[in-house]
C-alpha cells in the first residue's frame, strides 16, 4: 500500500499578522483515495491552510485510510496510532471511516471519523480543530460567502426542485425534481452564517416539508453526531445555533405537526409560511394541490391551541380556470375562519407549458379576476387590522432592520417574530438609545394599523 504525507507549498503571499494553521496529511491506499486527498488538500489550501511534513509541527493531522484488505486496515491503524503519538490531534477519513467503531474502539481520542468522499465533514472537523485564519485584507470571500441580504438575516436553501405536479406551475420542468442537500451540508452553512453575525435564518426551498424524501432521509455527520435529512430533525438542529429560525414554503403534510413542539419550546419561531393557494375543494382538485384533502381548518385550529402566538402566512390564487362565484365565496368564508396573519393574492395568469392550460375549464374574465382580487384584499385587510389590534399593550421581541432612535429621534424599523422581511408587516420603534440593524429588543406595542405596529423599546 502506498503512503503519502502531503506537504503542499504555496506561492509567496503578502505578510499578515495572522498565522496560517498547519495540517499534516497522510494518504493511504489506491489512486481513488489519492484523488480524495487531493480534493481535500485543495480546499484547505484555498482557505489559507499550510501543510507540514512533520506531524509534530502541525496543528492537526488528517489520515485518509484504506480498508480494502486486512493488511491495509492494519497499516491504516498504525498510521493513526503514529499520528496520535506525534501530534495528538487526529482526524480520520477514507474507507475505514465506513466502519467507525473499529477505529473508535482502538483510538477513542481521535477528533473525528468521517466516511469516504465526505469532504465537507473532513473540512468541518479541520475547522473545529484548527480554525482558518481569515484575513479580511487578503481573502477575497468571507467565510459565510457573499450575501445580498443585510448582515443580520440570510436565506438558507435546503433543496432544489419539486416533485409536486400542481397544474398551474412549471417549476418541476424548470428546476427538475426534488434534490435535497445533505443535512450536514445545510448545517455547516447555517453555522458559518451564525458565526458571521446572522441573527435570523429563513429556511427556503420549493417544498420545504418534503425535505430529505429523495435522500430517503439519509444520515450525514455534523460535528460529532449523525443527523437525518428530515424536516423535523433539520429544524431541531438549526434551533441549537442561537438564532431565529423561520420556516417558509411549507406544504401542510401531516408530519409538519411535529415542528409545533419546537415552537412551543421557543426553539424556532412560531411562524409557518404555507402556500394554501385556495380553499374550495373543486378548485384545489383542479390545481392538483398536494394534501388538498386534509381538514386544513381543523389543523390550523389545533396548531393555535398548541402555539397560541403562531403566525401563518400564505398566498392564494383568484380567478383560476373554472372558479365560480360560489368557489370564491367559499374562499372568503375560509379566510374568516382561518384568520391567516399574512395573506396575499395573485390573479391567475396562464403560464406557457402549464397543465392548467389543457384542463378544458372555463377561463375567468379579467374584470372578474380584478373584482375578486380586490374583494380578497379588502377582506384580508380587515382580518389583519383585527389581529394586529390584539397586540396593543403586549411586549414583543423585535429584530431591527433599519437603525433609528437616540438623539436623532427617528424611529427604527423592525419586525416581530410574526413578520418575515420584505413580505410581511413592520414594527416602528421609538427608543431613547440608538438601535442598530440586527439588534433584538423588547418593544411595548402602542398602536397598529392594517399592516404595521408601533411601539417603544424598553
């Protein structure tokens, strides 16, 4: 078996006050394993790590093992033992990582054991053992990547594509079927964002509650434990990062009820963005909406019994082909019963390639669409105003989006836990002390209108 201890010299770089962490790398086994080592080393080198031939001089040692034959396993175990003796901080990856118990039993002191080709887990373990020395004067990209949102909140995409076949939508054609990211990959990104100062994570995808189904809810290694690619498990892990976690685009599958427990415990925000699209059974059937036979109103009422301060956001389509006046009246009655906190409506527009074009249903005239849209928005505005008025006199946690307060006297602008950025309402905050974007403050609510709240910070 071939053994290589890789030390990759880098080009001369401008001097920096930050000492680059050093890694010693042992690569065992076949050429495929060597390529894995090259990929890991390339990623580490790009992050500014240096490499050392001398294991004792390194900040951490990575051993890429081979487990094809017993003799190869023995060689790998010897390499791990030698690295522990020389350095003490050892990360194990490669083929033997598929059977971690054989390593952990003999060497309980290793920092991490990762499966073959699980590059991200190796990088994560190296980052924890020897954090990269980020230098803002030299590094082109910050650790959390380049974001177009304000520094204090970020969107966290957990999957691509969609397996649903809604008749008005061509997203599966444009973006393909559901492709979920491994849980560990999502959590590593979330962790970087939290370390960079993000206070609120907005979890998004085309169908967030279907997360992991395509992976058969496979496990992946994050930190020192395995995490399933499952909606509840991911939400539970994200709740441990110490930031607000807001769930968007959640289809009301039965297992969504599980996350209510996290809300009652204050671990994630009491907020669900569920695109109901309509309420009339005949329209939902024509739309081919998933879960359209669920007793949605009963579930909403049960959710609110469990989480009294739960905020619901949704979108609806009016004027879908075949929608009758009776269907629309049903939708308005449903709105009154559901008391959705934030609801928007769109007038149906035919999309080229959408199955709805071929259903043979009677199109709704444009003037009727316009009338129904106005009636919907007026009804929802009345609901909004009533729900917001109930919050007067209460104290709410508010995250500040626009600075204000202090000597200038200008009100700051923020959002409560019930409000997502850009699409929901705002809280206008008076404060004697200056409030900066990203601050989370306690605000006593003093007034409201149809969309926003007004109050003063403690």
